[in-house]
């Protein structure tokens, strides 16, 4: 899948959350931390959304660790 020209609002919020968290703490947020920031989301919903962002090439994840997100943009 290629990088989209336009992101959905929730995708923008998740990307901003990851960017801000990494800038503030030096590590990526956990699924639960992302869910708390973007609204009432289950960890499986966050995992799905991260998978979609990864498929678009906007983030990359290494392994199965919960804090393995890296911004690709």
C-alpha cells in the first residue's frame, strides 16, 4: 500500500500522539497509552489502527513489542 495523500482524523491523532510521546519521553507509547490519548479505544483497536498506518508506510514496528513504533515520515 502506498502513502495516502489524506489521512483519517483518527490516524492524524494517533500519529501526533506517537510523535509527541517520543519527543517527550524518548520511547514510543504503549497501546494503552495511545488509547488513552485518542479516546476510548481497546488495545485491539489501537493495534488495528497501527497496522493500517504501518501498511501505508507511515510508521514501522519491530517485532511484537508493544513499544516498537517508529515514525517513517
